[in-house]
């Protein structure tokens, strides 16, 4: 790799880190700011052009992004919301594909049916990272987040498979619906099977190998690539293979990871996914100059008009699908009304407005062939790429920046069910542990030692059971945590003084600092449950 490319990567990482700090202060989704920054940087004269290689996106960026999202998705929640997820990930994607194709064919001169459906398939699936980033910290109910993240895990496969058949129809001039449907089921089904087989294999490898945080974390990074490459090698859905593998292993993480491996893997994944997601969104913005340089037959004003039409069609198509899709099945089925919680117009509005597009769409557009096997140029390829960029920009900026205001305007609040469930589990665990201590240790220990052992669990019960007489009040518990934090700070100062006085080795310093870090993290978790 040339020194210039390495320099560009380092500069991009620096920009991503700086902008992430800015987004924390101005409270807008960081994908929006990164795309805008990328556009701004790309328009600076005399800067080298940074081209986005679609193979790099599909191979390097996509598998870990999908795997990370699948790992943090509860399979039980995913299964409970499988009906709305399926309606969005399959129905809404295909409906958007058709709607965009109609607009492109009838309102853009020279756009044939085949390339219109190619465009529709490319921009139909919302982006997993954008949806997660846009709803982060907004207090959106857990079920809504599960639906949005579950949709984004599966819809890429639907869009990419639909694009594959649309390209084939463009090349051959024919499309056989029943054959495409059978192939779709085969590609999706075998992709899922491959993912589950890879998950089972890695589960077995984790179980038979010694617990080692470094190698365990390394295996978690290898896993999505194995699933993706193996599935793509036999021409089935690598996206669904990665998702199936991630869902399978995440539900078994307690059986394959020690506490050291889990802490290290989560911290490492947080850093890596932050870097990958940040770089990819700023790269999207950097593509504008390249995209515009390839379009010669249209004025910039005409391009903006076409981009506006297709973006509006994309946004409206989702809204038109989501509202009937949310209510009609409930009206027709008593079983759905009994099984699933009530659907409110406020929650449906959030789902309808959370349709931000991202890197998969742009990579798919860039991956379009320049020409067919008979050297016939792919029709309207450059215009498809520009329109894809326009939809990504419009949905990220318009929907991404207005979603927080919409959540506040509608009064959407996080449901208390998850917190109640957590507190109930903590209460049962603490009560059971105290019973275990009294049954197994009370006879062999003096009262002072026994009280010290029980104190942590008794404090937890006191915090959870606020109405019991003679217990610590909420303010007293907060004061307790504050004193704990102050004491840890004092320990850090003393530890630093020992190091400066050279009375402690570097190895001992790191170990004691790590112990204090864990204690600080435990207090953070305690405070988060408030």
C-alpha cells in the first residue's frame, strides 16, 4: 500500500474521532455529520480522490457490522417481533423497489424498466448502522429498537438478491417471476443454514480450546468473515449467513466465554465497529466528487431534481407500506392482537420515519458492471450511482436529523418493562445468594465476616425494595455510591504517588489500576439501573 493511502486512512481516523466528539455535544446522529464532513472534504480542491471500492465494503466492512448488530440482538425479542420484521425486511423492501422503479421509469427520461428496478433494489434496504445510531439515546421503546435493528439485519439480503435478478433481467431482457422466487428462497435458506453450521463449528472450537481472552476475541473477528466468504463462495446470501451465525452464537456466549474474554471482546468490538462505521460514512461523503465527475449528459439542476424525486419516492413508499402493514394484519387476525402488544400510531410513525440508507446501497451501486458480456454498456449506470448517493444523503440528513425531534414531539418514552425485569432478576439473585450464605457459611464464620460478605447483596436488595422500613433511602444510596467513587479516586492518587516514588513496579501498577477500573465500572452499572 502506498504511503499516500496510509496517510489518508490515518487522517480519516483522526477526522472520525474528532467528529464523534462533536456529535456528542450537538446531539445529532454521527453518520449525518460524517457524511456532511466527507462531502466538504471531498470538495476541497487539489485533494486526492478517495474512491470507495465495493469489494472492500462487502468483504471488509459489511460482515463485522452485521455480526456486531446480530450479536447485540436478542433472539427471543427477534423471534417475538418476527412478523413486523418480516413485513419490513421483505415486504417493504420489495414494495419500495417497485415504487422507486415506477417513479424512475415514468419521470426520468431514458430510464428503462430493467435499470429502474435495479435502482429500486439498490436503495430499498435501510442501513443497520444508521438506524441504530439515529435511535441511540432517544429512549425509544425496546420493541421498536428490536424491529428496526431486526429489519436492518435481514433487509440487505432482500435488496441485494433483488438487485442480482434485476441486473440479470437487464442483461437478458427477460424476467421469470416464479423462477426468481424459487431462487430467492434457495439463496436465503441455504445462506441461513451455512451461518448456523459455521456458528455450531465455532461454538465447538470455543468449547474445546482453553479460555484465552486474546484468542477468543480474535476468533470473534474471524467468525463473520468465515460465514460470509463460505456462503458467497457457493453463491448464496452471505448477509443472512453472518446474521444467522451471530444470532446463534450470541445466545450461547455465556457457555463459551470466560468473564475476561467477554470484557475484552466487548471492549475491542466497540472500538473496531466505531472505527469501521465512522470511516465508511465519511467515505460515502467523499464519493460525491467522483460521482459527479462521471455524469456528463445532465445539468446539475436536472440531477438535483431527479435526486429529489427518487428520494421523496423512497421516503413516501416506506410510509405508505408501514401504516397499513402495522394495522391491517391486526384487524384481520385475533391471534395477532392477543400475542403482540398494542400498536400505537406514535410508534408506527417512528418506524415509518426510520428509513435512513447507508453504505450497502452505495457499494451495491458502485458494484454495477460497466458493461455486459457482449460489451454493451450498462444503461444509466452513472446516473444510478448519483441517485443512490442522493437518496442516502437525503434520508440521512432529513430523517436522521429530524428523528430526535419527532420522538420528543410524539412523547415517545422508553418502556419500563425492561427495567422492571432487570430489577426483578437482581432481587431474586441477591435474595437467593443471601439464603445460600446463611445456609452454608453462617456456622463457620464470625458475625463480622458474615456481615461483610452479605453487605453487598443486602445493599442491592435495599436499593431495589425502597418501600421496606428501616432501609437506606434513595438519597442515602446515592451518597453511598458517591463516597465509593471518592474513595476509588483517593486510591488512584495514592497509587500514582507510589509509582512516582518508584515504590511499585509497572506490572503491579497496571494490575492495581485494572482492579480499580473494574470497581469503577461496577459502580457505573449500579448507577445506570437508577
